[in-house]
């Protein structure tokens, strides 16, 4: 069991890095140089929502990156709007600009092509992907409980 668990840990870590490499590769292929893979993933995950920087950090999608720095760069690059909260001046809410939606669309198209290819080529059929997601959600819940237990 320990060996399988350690292999799963290594796979999860590598998968996240590979996801960023896949996005980076697509952007290089398309000649998109003004946004990096982490920033593109931020734009994708924000989508139509208006969120706070704190919410993005707490979701934990961006290990190894400075979310505040990337948000600042996205605002400066015209990919995001930002607005201070009228209730709490320290809090900043962000949403995508038209330019941000364009980048999000590139990532969405990439993910859509990959999802179709995985199923079509029987790399990971839909039913298997569902089982994988169920297992990953259980692992996520287990880890979350471990963190709560510590504190």
C-alpha cells in the first residue's frame, strides 16, 4: 500500500507540472508570449466569476507560484479588472477583461481537444476518468481532514 501511495503522490505532482508544460507548449505554438502557463490557468479558473485574491490562494491551484504577483501582472497586461472592496479596502476583487476571456478561450479549446482525444483514442475512456476523479476527490477529502486534524 505504501508503494502505491508514494507512486500516486509522485504522479499528482508530475501531472500538475505537465499540465503547465502543456499550456506553455500551446501558447508557444500560437505565439502567445505575454502570459505564462500559471497566469493562463488562473484566467481559466476564474472564468466568468469575480473573485478575491484570497479565494484563489485558498483554492491552492497554484503551488510554486506567487498568486499576488501573477494577478498584478495580469492586471498590468490588461487581462483582468481589479477593484477594491467597498466593505474591506484591503480586499481586491478580480474579473476577466475581454483580453482575459480570449486567453481563457485558448485554454478551454486546448482542454476540450484533449478531453475528446483521451476518449476517442481510448487513452482514458470517459468511465475511467469518472472513476479517477472519484478516487482523487476521496484523496483530497482525506488530506483536507488531515490538515483540519492538525490544527
